[in-house]
C-alpha cells in the first residue's frame, strides 16, 4: 500500500502542504511537481509558511527529498513499525474551527438528536414528523432570508423549532472550536470515540486552510467525529461530543490554491464516504459540496473578522454532508461506530483520508503540545 493511492488524481500537478515526522519531530513539507521539499529552514511550521508568503507569491524551493510516491509512510493497520516516516495532520499552530449544521441532511439529524434526547430508537418517528411539517426540502431555504423567517414561524407553530434550525437558516452560522492546537490526527492514524458513547458517527467534511489574515489558502479532507447521544442530550455537551482524544482527523495534505485548483473546485467537490467494519458491515455514501447552505467563503468570513482574529491562522471544517442512519445491528437503532471501523473519505481533487476507529481511552494519549513543539524546533535549530 503506497501513499500514491491516497493522493489527488492529478497529484503530480498539485501543490500540496503537509507535515511529516522522519523520527526527529514534525517537519513541514511542500510537494511540487510530485517531489517533496523540506521547507523547515524557510518556515518551521505550516502556519508560519502560510503567513510568511502571500497568496500567489512563489515559495522558495526547499531541500529536495525525492518523489512523493516513494515516501515510506504506513497506516496503523498496516504494521507501521519500521516505516521511514509518519504522515501527520497538515496543521500545527492553526486553531481548529468548525462550522455546524451547514447541510440540510445534517441539520435535520441534529434536530432529531435534540428531540430524541440521545435515544436512537425515537429517531425514525421524529424524522417523519419533521418531513410532514416542513412540506419541502430544507436545501431550498436561503439562510437569513424572508423565506427562512416564514419557515421558522411555521415550525414554531408546529412545536418543531430548534436551536439547530436557528443556525441552519438564520443569519448567523454556528462556528465553534473543534479542538486544541496540535490535537488533530493525520492520514492513516486512529480516530477516537468516547467509550461511554453508544450512538456516534463520523462526520466527513472538507476543511479550509486560512492564514493569519483570514485568507483561504487551500483545502483538505477531515473527519469531525461526533457523539450523537451526548449532543442529543444537551447542546451544552457539545465540547464533550466534539473535543476528545483523537477525535479530529485532517489529511492527507492541504492542497494549496494555484492555477489548477481554486475555491470553485471546493464548491463543486463530490465527496464519498465508505465505512468498513470488522463485522463485515459496509456503509457507502456520496454527496456534493454544492448542497451546502452557506458558501465556504461566507463561513470563513463569519469565523474571522473584526470580532475575532487568529494570528497563526485556522483550519475550518465546513460541516458534514453525511449523517449515517443505516441500521447496523438492531432495526430502528441506526448507525454507530465499532472499534476497528475503517473510515474512508475521498474526493478526486483532494485525495483520500482514511482512519481506523478506536475509543478515546485506547488511542495513544496526546502528549505533544505547543511547548513540546517549541522545544523540538529549538533543539533542531529551526527557531
């Protein structure tokens, strides 16, 4: 299994930004023309690289490390011992932000979670009630519009209004902090769900990379793991549903905007999801970013501005277009993860992010934080 299987279909023409650990610590790399460049002497972090060079500005060549397809990195399920390197999440000092309920399908599932109070058995009945009351497709509603306001009144009258619908079709998007700086997992690593969660799922998403000026510089794939039972019990449990050990994955690389890739490619991306369990369970899904309720640039603009800045930049999850509801075990109980599930998120222009599910307590504890990064970079003469 080589890394080339997980790269964008036109990876030899793409500009890719990533991080690799060759055994001495995180090293920012740039891939151009299919070759790896160690750019740590130019900028010690991917955050610094994006802040040091403006959009469209040519980044000087780094130290050539050979062809990307020859990079010896291995996923956790393929005996990574002895591999020459480990592929890390392509962010370091950037803040990990996320936009919620930005697609109709995930919006309705959030409302269902809330009304079911975390009880998966109630989901089918509530889903039918919502469909009857709305009498149409939520995707046709323009957030913040007069039509959205009229729909709100109808749903209030029917007793079906929700705080999730407020951020889905109201003027203000839900933007929250997914996890601490440096806490995200990379391609081929484990992702975690809490061991005391009994109703959870992956949240495949496109992730924007923004610099310290709030400018969108590129995109990647992400898995914003969610605990439906925790958030369903109370929206105030969002942090426990979202911010847990190994509960965030980004990768394999950020594809930077250039002549061959732009925000319009993000807007039209067809994304697929495949979950394969050790119990022979298989779930397949596909969706398109064109179904998003707010434009990616609007979401980035609501995350950054005169009210809030991120000097080291930020990664912004754009919201999931998937809400797996296929029954896995008991009829009517829907989908939930099991240890060993392989989650594969893919789109042609960004490649494939694949991770294996474990529980947060069994995943390796997170020990490499900001102070450890600073010590490591200083020890290597990069600061």
